[in-house]
C-alpha cells in the first residue's frame, strides 16, 4: 500500500509533463503554419517579394504539375486566407486550453473508523465510594453498622446473642453474593502443616521463632481466608464531590 501511495503522484506528474509538452509542440506547429500561410498569401498578392537569389533558385527547379488552371489560380489566395483563419482559430483554442485551470483529482473521502466512546471520567474518590456502598449492603442486610456503633454494654448476653444472629445471617448473605471465599489451608486447626518455599507473603503469617530458610513446618493456628472472585456493586453517584451515605436516615411522615 505504501509503494502504491508513492508511485501514483509520480505517474500523475509525468502525465502532466507529457500533456504540457504536447501542447507546446502543437502551438509551435500552428505558429509555423500561420507563418507559412501568411508568407504565401503575401507573395500571392505581390505584397512582398523574395530575395532575387531565392526567387531565381525556386524558378530554376519548378515542381511538377505546377501549371494550374485559371479557376484554381483564382481560388488559391482564398484557400490561403481560409487556412490562415483556421490556423488563428486553432492557436486561440490551444492557448485557451493551456491557460484553463487544471481540475485536480480529488480522491474520494475515506470513511474514518468509528472510535469507541471514551469511558466516563472516574471520580478521584471512587474507590472510597465503592467501599462505602459495600458497607451499606452489610448495614442493609445485616445491620452491621447498627450493631457495631451501638453500646452493647447496656444489653445482657441473650440480647447481644440474638442481635448477633441477625448480623451474622445478613452479612454472610452479602459475602456469598459478592465474593467466593475459601480457606487458605484446608487442614484443621492445630494440625501440622508445611509452609512452602515459594509461599505468598499475603497468605501466611508466621508466628513464634523464625529461623533458617523455607520451607517451614508448624502448627496451623488459623486456616486463613482468600477469594478468587469479587463482584462489587456498581454505584451511580449524583454528586461526585462528596461520598455517598452508608445508610439513609428514615423519616416516617404523618
């Protein structure tokens, strides 16, 4: 494609040069024809005479068949006049064609590929807003914020236990909906496990005395948690300058 794009302008330039040369040659030929016809016309009407030497040379070598009838001899000057007029018309036409503006070949417009619309700008505190939205789900289904922000010292153990069951059931449903949670280690707690040499630092917390190089062997205190799937809720923010509320205030109208 690149070679074609380069050679096409060169071919157009060569074509324009050839056309210009042919026009120049045509104009020159017409000028010579006009000069010859004008000279013949002037000689026919005895308006000019040839130099004596040239006239004697022409009369010494007459062309065959130059003896013309009286009718032809009479019409010959008018033929020269007609040739002169036609030559002038041809010269004017060639000059007009040469001076006419050249219409440039305009390539057909190429349709531009449709570009995908740019994504909407992300607010500078979008991550914080998404955390708040997830916390709002825990509040809506498990009353987590109510439970944590309340002073439970004013309640007995039975009341706290009953509230904890509600919080547990609601928050677990939110986690199951938006995460796929699994233990880091499948062994039971207090069982003997081996920490591999290439363990991920975020998946293990080594307790006690640490010496030497991994792999390490020890007792599993807590099996840990991890996830391989996250689906956080998508939020639509009316005002990106402020963070959304965790839970709206509820007002009963009367």
